[in-house]
């Protein structure tokens, strides 16, 4: 994975990954991930493992949406949490997200790759960046947690950041954020198993935009 760091143009993200890549946990993580891609079908594509950091610059990031791990079915994962390829059937979690956007702000989103969000400063990150086909959470013990902790810790140094933590895995990162400097929004995961435990009706999208406008930033066109 070390060669993928060169694809990242944001100096902050690249420097962070270079520092982490020299640590023993990352060396072991790299070995395990590379071996998995050799022996199994793994998502997203190898080149897209750090795509979220490639597309969302540290300085321009206004919103973090933190997911769990990539979709584990063929033709879905593209290296951005909850997003899928344009020709892919919309997964239930993303359907529920779009339903909440519609309920919350009255907008119908059909851009399932979510690039329109990314281009506005939304970082779509997962707590685990790879997964074996058909085996959700299969890479959760590979060492991704330590790398994501470092990324989250760096993000938490920003002021006026909106943080959406959906599900227990994402909410484990709540401790990094200062609620006097960040808007931290927590609720259940949008999957069919938990969407009615809080996500449905959470109003995160309108609350996010209200916060951004109040702090002199452009709202997100969800």
C-alpha cells in the first residue's frame, strides 16, 4: 500500500501516511492487506484503498461522514463510505441515506457515487478500508483502527468541522472531537437492521447545513 501514498496530492494526508507507514503496526497491516489481495477477492480495488484521502483535501474538508467497512459485494465499493459505482444497484444503506435527505431537506439525490458530496468538502471515510468479498468486517482486526485513529486525530485539530458518526463503530471516534469546536452528530447506522433506531428522522443534513452557514461556510448541496 505504500506506493499508493504517492497518489495523494494533499500534503497533510500524504505526510501523515508517510509517518504512519514507518510504524510497526502499518508494516504488519500492509503485509496482511497485500496478501489478502493476492489470495482473495478484496474490495475496493487496490488502487482505491486511500481514495477518500485522494479526493478530499484536509484544508477544504468541512464534513466527515464515518462508515464501517466497504461494501462486500461485486461492483459496489469505490473507496468512499456508503458510495457505489454509478451502474450499481443502490444498496439499502444508501437508499436509507437518500430517504433521510429527502425527508430532511426535500431533495432527491440520484448520484450514487456521491462525488457531488466529495467535491464540496465531504470526507467519506470508513473505520476499516478493505474487506474480503462476501465477508463483512473480515478485515476489522488487521490494524486499520490505528491508522484511522491517526486520521481522525488529525481531523479533530480542525475548527468548525461537522462530524457524522453513524453506528457503534463510528461512534467509537466521538472521543476525539471537541463539541465546543465541532458539530458532532451521532445516530444509528443506516442499514436496514438499525435505521429505525435513530437514523430515520435524525435530521443530520439540515443540522449540518445550518451549522456551516452559521459559521460562515457554504452549505452542502446534498
